[in-house]
C-alpha cells in the first residue's frame, strides 16, 4: 500500500515547514510560483507523517495505513538520485581525444557528456590506439538510468552492459552521473536489506575472495603493450613491476602527451594480504580514491578491483 | 487492494461523513422549525428559520455536489494549474508602508484589535435592539425612513462596504466586524489576552475547504433580503433578525471549528470582500522579506507564541496568493519575532494581487455567481422584470407560499406577491456563469478550467464597481436621514412627513426623494462613472491576465466590455422617470431615451 499525502490547496501558504520536515525523503516541495506545497516525488514518500505534524495550519493529511515506513525509507535512500554525483562535465563534439583525456584527468572522472552522448576512458584509449583524434569519432549514445531507480537496478544495468557510468535522467533532462564508485559509496550510507533480495558484504569476508589473477608485466613496458594486454584480457588494470597500471593511468598518459612507445609509470599502492578483511580494503580504496589494489596471496601478486566487488559480492541477488 | 485503500481512507472519509450527517440533521431541524413557524404565523421565527435552513442547505448542497463530481479526497479541484508564461514580480520596494510611527506602535498593542472592533460592536448591539423595539411602519413606497436600525444598515453600512473597495480594502470591514469579533473573544476566552482556545477546534473537512459556500450564501441571503425587502430599507425588525442570525451562527461555529473558519468559508460577505480586496489600493498584511521566512523555523506568525496568537485566518505569511484571505487581524504583526511584517499601500491600478500564480477555480466561480446577484439587482428595477416575475409567481403558485412566509407584515405597509420568484432569480444569477462557460469552451489554446478561471478574474473589477454603483442612490439619497435618528433611534413619534424634519428637508432641497425611494439626478452620472472606472480596471486586468495565462485578449475584452456596457445601459434605463408623458416611452423599459437631468435613480 502506497502512502497518500493530501494537501489543502485552500489553506496552504507555502511556508516551507513541510518541505523542511520531509528532509529525509525529500518527497514534498514548495512550488515557489504558486506558493503551494506539492508532493513532487510520491514514490519517495515514506508515509512518515512528519509533514502533517509540521504544518502549522493542518493542511496535510497523510494516510499511511499498512505502510512499512522504515522499509520504504530504505528504498528511498537507495535511489540513484540520492547517490549520484550532480557534477556533470561536458565536452564539445569537436574536441580532440587528448583534450578529453585532459579534462578527465583534471576533474578526476572517467566519463564526459556530449549532449546525450557519452565518452569514457575506454573510448578515449580505443580511439587513441586506433589512430582516431576527435571525440565525435568515438563517443556513443549514452545508456541512461532514471533517478528513481535503485542503486541495485543501476548496478544490474552496468554489469549487463559492462559499463561503469550511467547518466541519470529526471523527466527529460540529464541531471547527474552515477558511477560504480557512487554505488560503492552508497553501501556505506545505506544498508541494503533482504527485502530487496540483495545482501551486503559480510564482516568476515576476506580480500582474497575477490582478488583476481592478472598478467604481470615487467617494469619498462610501454603504453602500447600494456593497453594491448588490458584489451585482450578485457580488464581495466594490471600489475606492472610491483605497481598498478589502469585505464585511468593510460588516459593520464594521453593527457600528458605521451606516445604509445613511451614507458608506463606504474603507481605504487599499498599491498594488502589475502587474509585482510574485505571491508578494510574497501575503506582504503574509498579513502584513497583508487579502484584497484594489489593483494599478496601465497607470494603471488593478485589484483582486487572495485568492479569485482560490486558485481560479484555485495550485490549478489538471492534468488 | 481497493478494500485496503478504502479502509485506510476512513479517517478522512469519516470526517466528511460525520460533517454531512450533522448538516443533514441541522437542515431537517431548521426546515421543521420554519414549517412550524409558518403554522404559527410568526414572521420573525419564519425568517430566522429560513436563514438557518438555507445556510444548512447551501452547505449540504455544495458538499453533495462535490461528492458527486469530485473523485479526489482533497480540494485540489479548486486549484488551477496556470501555464505562467510570465511571472509578475511580487515585491516592490517603493510601496508606502502603513505601519510607521504611531500606527506601528498601536498595532503592536495587544488590545489594538479589540479597540478597533469595539465601536462597531456597540453600534450593532444598538441596531439589534432598536430594530426590534423601534417604530416598524413603512412609508408609501414601502421603505422605513425613521428607524436607525434599518437605515444605518442599508443607507450607510451596506453601500460603504462596497465603497471600501477603493477607499481602503474590502477586508477592512472584517477588521472591524463585531460578529466575528465577539465570536473570537469567546473562542479565546478574553478580548485581548492570550489564553486557551475553547471549543472543539475541528478542522473543516479538507475536500470541502472552499469559499463557494460564501458566494452561494451571499446569493441566497440576497434573495431572502429581496423577498422581505429587508434592504429597502424595510421593516426594521427583519434587519435585526438577520444580524442576530449572523451573530448567533458565528458564535455557534466558533465553538465547533478552528479560529476564523466561519469568516473564511461560510460568512456570506467573505467571498465578495475577498474579491474586492484583490483590487483595492490598500494591501493586506504581508511579509517584507520572503527569504527571512524561508529560514524561520518558529513560524510564530502562523503558530503564535507565549504572548500572541498566530493568524486566525490561516492566511499568514500572506503571500500574494493568500492576500484575499487576510482579515487584517494583525496577530501576525504582533507575533513575528523578526519584525518582518508590513502593511502596504499598493501602486495604481492596484491589480497586483489579482493576477497571481495560484489562481482559484472556486474564486473564479464566485465572481460569476456574485456578478449574477448584482445583475439581478439591476434587472429587477426594470419594468419588464416585474411583469415576468409576477406572471411566474402566479403561474408557479409561488404567491401562495410567499403569503405563508410573510404573515402579519402588511400591517407595517409591506406587500409582496412573491417577488423575487426563485426561478427567475436563479436564472438571472446564472447568466454570467453561462456566458463565461460558453466563451471558455471556445478557447482552444488553454485548458477549459484555466480559461474559465482567468476570464472570471477579469470580471472582478466589474463586480466591485457595479455593486457599488447599485448602492449609490441609497447612500447619496438617504444616508443623511440617519442624522435625524441619532437623537431618536427608535423613530417613535415621527409621524409628520419626513421632509419637514431637518435632514429630510436638506435631502429634499438637494433633489432627492426618499419617500418615493429615488435619489438626486446627479447620482446617475456618478453611477455610470463608477462603472466606467470598473471597465477601465477590467481592461487593465485583462492585459495582465492574458499575458500570464495565454488566452486571447479579445476574449477578456469582449466579456469586460459586454458586461460593462450592459450594466451602464441598464443603469440608465432603471433611472428613467418611467413617465408615459415623455417621448420614447416603452412600458417594458420605461423611457428608452430621456434627459439625464430628469433621472430618478432608484434605491
Ligand atoms: S507546512 Fe502546511 S502551510 Fe506550510 S507549505 Fe506545507 S502544507 Fe503549506
Ligand atoms: S509523509 Fe513523510 S515522507 Fe511522505 S511527504 Fe510527508 S514527511 Fe515526506
Ligand atoms: S514569524 Fe516572521 S519571519 Fe517567521 S515566517 Fe512569520 S513573518 Fe516570516
Ligand atoms: S495575515 Fe496577519 S493580519 Fe492577515 S488575518 Fe492573518 S494574522 Fe491577521
């Protein structure tokens, strides 16, 4: 049963008290042109009745008979619109790949919007290695997601389409970007519940569970060599020497004007051990803004990536 | 699923059902009371019964109509989504403020409002008493010229009510209203100190939260008034009964519902005064800085605090949208801790509060109903109307009932064979609604509801000006008689002709003829002028409304001009001397063409 919110349009004076009271769900807002409270996002209303209690003129009646308020609150908080980043960086159609990579590097993001098209780091690199120079040659129609979808649904799309960025639409316009990182961050603020048929990382899970074997390249490999390996294996990063080189590092190289025959400079990142708890690793990754960490297991260097965590563990659907 | 939904809606529905149940009981009791009163042939009881019965019936009728036509459980039906192509600016820094110096200090005082109400409170108590005990006789034209009660009510108060539109604003009456004043004192337990509110403090059901009751109530009250010729001014005790009825009803309602629910929804004057306030030069109480209110969490203007009450009218913080509902109670001004409230004089042509973002369908409908009432008051002065009305009365047998409702009044000189017939009254009342309905249906660019509402809004100045014009003859041709009555309010012993009294003599020398219920000839051009001014404002309003709501300007212009010119022509005809000796005489209209110097504007 959906909660129902009735607003008296005769008495309401648009005083903002209900909007303020609905801080958690943000379902009710004042339309400033009409000085009127409106239930703008009924799907987000939890039926908590806070607005009814807050209205000085008793203009609101909330009918929440049989509504599971806390359950609805969890869903509301796990909506894409609540976890996306509002920062949308755009670039011109006519820009070069190098300019695009510079912007990505500077803004610390992995995708740019061109109208309703999108270009990601992978696109930049694909273009670069196949001799293209312009953004419009490699950008693609973006796959989008609605703001009211849940993080869970967004991840499903990402995993199915094998993409890491989803532009978020509300109505007819793109209002933000939802990336894998945002999904991971949402885990720390929401506890995904069993009702959604999703379960979160368990305390006792270890880093080794998700660490993958990747090709170990030697120090001194070139951009071209590394990229070929990544592409062949369909992975986003690998280990070079005892450091990590990811798509992002190669994009950075493009931005800096490196050529394909220059040597890559691996990033040295703290090595974890296989028995380290997973949540500690996630914490480290969030804190240091890295998407991959090396993990030593039986003297072998493995790589643990965010993608693996999000697609395999946290969001396993209980069937 | 449906069952669950139904069950959970019970809380709302039960409230509505209970409300309707008690209204039904009330209606039946009032109806029985009226019927028994007719058997007893007591005219005062009949009149009171009729007033209560029609009020209850109005509420019941509106509720049932809403239940049948509106599916939703709220009053969202009164709200019109406007396209808002251009949003006009809300604030203007150059508007002069009323609340400066002494006046500001005065309104900060707790007893300020009490002091404003008290004089009218006293006057109206005098009126109620004098109306009952005073001299009841009518003169040959059927009006009372010696009793203070009926004369101050209808020669002075009622015309002044409409003059307020341009002297100050309509709601200044609400500020001094003695009936709501005493009800509020009772409700709050003290004339000015803050205490605990007594009574049930129920909420008027949300679905029925509309001002339509008021507009329809005004129409029905006007019918009763015409039927007994109360406003003639007629038999004084009939006037007293109306006042007592309003006062009692208000005391009753205040004990059941919250604060000023009566004023806001039921009072027959609420809708007309809300409308005239929208176009008045004097604004209502309004916040100075909207931003400050956005961050204000205490909302003392609405909720009140330890010392002060919050807005009893549910109007604060008085944005433009709620301006017509501000009864100038000044509670918000006292309560706001940030001194963020002001009372401004608007800029010419004072239409800022008319063309607002949130337009109201029920307010639009009210304009048309009220305009219909005024149209009736104009048309009824034309001979053709009387002929049709009399024919209808005999044809429908209404004469028989009307006799039963007016026992014992003939001894005062009152005679009536059924005027106004409810059928023709209703029909004339509905003419503006029908016309605007037809024109709105023709608009293709804009949804019907918005077109209807927006077009109705352009007629607010026409309503305000015509109702004032219609009451000018009484004000200018009769109000001076009140001066006689100040020394002798009951009018006892005044048997000599009215023209031999001092003020009667003055009026007569000015050219007016109260004995025959007509005013000076120069009242005619004045009435026409007022209507012209209304048309001018209507045209100005049309331009703004057309800009915001996207309707063709011509639709507004044709309405404003159409009604304006009709009213002007009728004004001219009804003021004709109706003399067969003059040229262009027509028994249906009077003198179709005549020299305005011979005009006799009727009361
Ligand atoms: S709290 Fe009440 S009056 Fe204020 S904006 Fe909300 S519904 Fe309207
Ligand atoms: S019931 Fe709760 S969630 Fe729903 S609109 Fe009101 S405050 Fe917001
Ligand atoms: S108390 Fe004053 S500042 Fe607060 S909302 Fe009311 S008018 Fe605004
Ligand atoms: S807004 Fe202020 S002045 Fe107007 S009715 Fe309310 S309390 Fe009174």
